[in-house]
């Protein structure tokens, strides 16, 4: 038996008036998932405990079978694992986004226009982070480039302090949300002067693209310690994701990371390549389990782009779910697939919510009476509620 999790990050939503009261998941043309739903188990699950932030870090730990109350130590430390930064026990990791802020006025009066700087390329962002590093790096603060807009700062003998994610304050003046720690606040202010007229950003502006003209610190945490996935489940596992957070979780759990050319975390990511990488690992590399993470629905939710959120779900259906299902069937493999988001990213609020997620478990060997579609409403109608989403892994593995 092979086991697969297909994770559409932020895929769940609320009913939207312009969609005639439907959600993007209900509106999307997703014939494969809807066909699977007719003979699959559906329900809702709570991925984020009340006392923890509604982040992809907490929620993906849950979906991978790790109780976040036990294992969560912050988002950035997991990304540090992915980048290959060996944290000391006294280190604090900080997420260091490059973001787009308005250009006029004092720094405190600026607004965040775009938390991802137009989904800037990793190549452009690395040049910008190197410019920041040259001016701001000290023995106390070290900067490391990551993927697209997501980068890392290590704070020697620092503190875990409350920091606001930039995607939570889109369109708001940043003054009330800046760090209370003076050193962090000062580096953010200086970064605008370093980045706003950098040649990379001047070129982006000429093309009508958003500048990556400030850094933004958030997601502070300490060195993580995850139990080994194979020791926990008895299975070899592989991770397919474009983002450092998921790659870091995989490193911490002792899973293999599968790199896919063209996988970038955006709407135009290499969906088919990700599906085939997972299939190959299951059929040729003796892996028992694959976790395929697709970031695009979450990014479209943050952008408030309902049309592209629908597209991202349709791409997930036709280029990931369909491919994995058909390739495993063709190979004669028995399999179980868990499909779901990690958390909702509703278009209306453009950030994550703690509402329960709809999940579906499909078994190639066992048909049950299901629903006519896979959606938030269909999942709620079943009455099946999993209070702690980390228990879904055992449900998938039939343990």
C-alpha cells in the first residue's frame, strides 16, 4: 500500500457573493477530486489549536501527523533546517520577507502593498538580500537567502518575541505593527533606504512589477526537534514542495526532499513535475509515503485574487491529483490518498483563518458511500469532525 497526502495550501474558503454564494473549491472544475469524493470519506478537521498562530507551519505539522502543541517551536527554525543553517541552542531564527511598501512619507506611515513583492524570483531576491547583508549583517545578526520572497535571519542569543506576519496587515500603516525590539525595527527602516532604489527594484518598477523595497521580520523561534518520520510511522517518506518551510519540516523529520525544476510556489509552478516526482519516489525509490505540497491557492488567497485561486485548484486537480491517481493505478499499486488544505485562506480577509479544513481520504481498494463533490460544504454534511488534525495521519495509515 502506498500513501499520499496532496496538500492545497490555503485552498479552503468562505462563500463568496460574486461566485453566487459558493467557495472557490465548489466553483472550480475539478472532475477528478469530485469523482473520488463519491466513494471516499470526507470530514472536517481542526489543524490549528486556539493558542497557536494560524500559520502554515502549525497547520502542516498537524497534517503530517505531528501535534503542534508538542513540536512547534516557531516557523523560521524549520526554514533554517531547509536552508542548511545549523542553529545553536541559543539562536533565534526570524523569517525575513522582502515586501512591497508604499514609498512616500516616514517609514512608520508606509503601508504594506504586497507581502510577496509580486512573487519575486529567487534570483532577484538573493541579490537584494546580499545588499541588505552587506550593510546590516553583524556578529549578532546573520542573513541567509531563501526562496522567492522568503528569507532567514539568525539572531545570536536573541529572544522569541511577538512579531506580526506581513500578510496579516496588507493595506495597513505599518507603524503600529513594527517590532518593539529597537534593533529589529531599525534594520527594517534602514532596509528601505538600501532597497528602494536598488537597480533590481528600479528595473522591476520599469516593468510594472512591485518593488521588494523593505525587509520584514516575523515568525521567531528556537531550534526545532521533530521525531523521525520513519521511526514514528514505520515508513520511508518523501516531501515535494517549493517552499523552505515544508522542506525544513522534511529535514527535521528525516524525510527526503524531492527537488522539482520549475517548482516555485506560484500559480505557474510545475504541478505535473511535482506529481511525477512523488510517483517516481513511490514506485522506484522504495518510498511508502509522499507529501505533495502546492502553495499556489494560498498565494492567490493572500492576493485576494478569486479567479486565480479557482485556477490553482483546477491545476491541482488536473495536473497533480489526476496524475498521481492514474500513475499508481497504471502501476497496479494499491494506495490511499488524503486531500486537503492546511488551513483556509479566505479571499475576503486575505490571510489565514483557524476554521476547520475539509479533508477527503480515498482508498483504491475500498469504496464507501461518499458525497457528490469534494468541498467545505460536502465535508461538513458528513458530520465527521476530527478535533485534532494530527490524528488524520493515523486515519490515513489505518492505525
